């Protein structure tokens, strides 16, 4: 039985960073934070960037059984929760590097916290340090291997060609030189070339755009996708160009 709707803590605000509350957390249809005033104790540490949901770093010793942090992900669409929980279970069983589900509520998941750096920030830091492209190639290799393992696991479990679709580089965490995937709400049927074309477009257009490091990384990822994953280079290029145009339109519309 998943946690039901509980009494309203405060309908006008989200939990304050550093605030400690007691209870099982939930959010109702009006996006109000709710608490069941007993059982577990939560401390809110920070809020992560997320366009679709509310995602927090929290601490709950009763859940993690140690003084470790975990991630509270509150879903605006319950269907997305069901989808993400299912993918996480499938991928974990198949040995793909993803967070473990610690607890599931009616509209939230408590997830293992992967303590690392998102891939977008990682690349930015490498640029600031003046790291040569070849020193970042191992991370690019890890990304390609992770995606290959994701495609294989999804195919074996669902007998469909499932891709990520949302390949924003902030959906990947770098820890100890390896990539972890953390967001699967938009995963669905498609071609891997779509994912790789978008990854290349995103990488090129993170500001500062089209730097030497980004150009070389895109060249390396493109070549790896073709040689090691046996993907179609023309389809990757088509998706890359399509996404570059879409990014241009989005940025023009936001100005």
C-alpha cells in the first residue's frame, strides 16, 4: 500500500532548506507539501533543478539506515512515477548503473543519492581547467557504454527498442569516472541515433558554445556511436541538425 494523502504542512511554500520535519512526505493535486506527523524524520538539504518535478536532497536515517542522503522526487504526473519506478527496477536488475529505489509513495520516490557531478557541469569544469579533449574521452566512452547497456537491458526486458529521449547532460552523473543515469520519465520507443544526435547537439550548445573541447568530444562520441554501437551516421547527423534547429528556436522564443 502506497502512502496516501496526508495533512497539509503549509500550502504556500515548499520545505525550507535545512528544515527538519517528521513524517512521510507527499504532495496533493494542488502541489502542496504534506506530512504524516509520525514515523520518519526528514531534513531538506537542497533543491535540484527540474522543469517537470520537485526534486530535493534529503536525509532520512530511518530509510537509508545510515547517515546518508537520499533524493526525494515528487512527481506532478503520477503516470511518470509509475514509468520511472518500472524503468529503475528493470535497469537495476540488469546491472545498469542507476539509483536504487528506497521507498515509493503515491506520488513520490525516495531514491539512492548518487554523489557525483552532473555531466554538463563536469564538462564545464574540464573547460575551465583547460583539460585537453583526450583527457575527457574516457568519460565519453563511459557515456556510450552506459547508453549501450540501457538499450540492451530495455530490449531484453520489454522486447522493444527503447531509448532515453530526454538526454539532457544533467540527467547523467559522473562518479569515480563512470556514468550513472538518473531520469527516465520520457523514455520510450525510438532509434538510438535520435539519442546520440541530441547528445551531440546539447553538448555543442552548452555555453560557451562550439568550443574546441566540445567539438572534439562530439567528434569522438559520434565516431564511437558509429564504430562500437554500429549506428547509422546519416541518421545521427539528421537528428543532430534537427535538434540544433530546435534549440535555436527555443532560445529565440525565450528572448
